[in-house]
C-alpha cells in the first residue's frame, strides 16, 4: 500500500492527536517511557473505528449493487469481524 496519498491525513491526525494528548494528559515527563503504549491504545481505537466505517461503506455499496439486480435483504443479523485493531460489529447485508 502506498502511503503518499495519505500523507496529509497522517500529518493532520498526528498533529491533532499530539495536541489533544499534550493538553489532556498529565505527568508526561514522568511517563515518557510509556507514552508509546498510550498512543498505541489510541491508534488502535482510531483504526477500529476506521475499519468499522470502511466495512459499513463496502456493505452499503454491495447491498445497493445487489438491490439493483432485484435482490432483497431477507434478514439483517449483526455480525462481528475480528480485525487487527479489535472486534467490530456490523449489520450483515444478508
């Protein structure tokens, strides 16, 4: 995957996260060695939400395509996907 198209987004998100982290967290000097774990926790949560939204978008596209072909949704259970960031729950398109 090429990161270049995402560089402005990465820079903007990194800056926003750093600004919020610096303004919200206390005792950063004493915790300096552990800050990467705190940031990793936040990034996992961001990744999980991004994956949820991407999967929801893909599902919506697939449902629209199938509906154009005359298919209908018969049931709509909730399903869990296990992604690298954690577990996300979505409505199944089937």
